[in-house]
C-alpha cells in the first residue's frame, strides 16, 4: 500500500478517534483563517505584522503537535 494512502487513512482515523488531534487540527484551521484575513490587507502596521508572525508561529506549533501524534500513531501501527 502506498505510504501517502496509509497516511491519509491514518489522519482520517485520528480525526474520528483522537480528541487531542481534533483539538490541534481545529486550532490550526482557526489560525489559518485568521491569517488569511491579514492577506487581504495591502499593508500591515508594525503591530499587525507582529501579530501575523505570532499567529504563524502558533499555527506551526499546532502543525507540529499534529505531526507528533501522527508519528506516534505510526509507531503504534508497526
């Protein structure tokens, strides 16, 4: 079986069964939506730029948490 297909089925299973994964995925999606609002601005004030960078870091941290859960789930399947 293709690794990508296995990963997709694992992520789908985690979405259904793992509350921590669900929490981080929702957080990631919320941050992504908030960041998209910054993209509508032609220019950002220094404060907005700092907030955008802060949100990007939080979004990356959420993604890292999700990837950690995926990696641990891979180990559990092996």
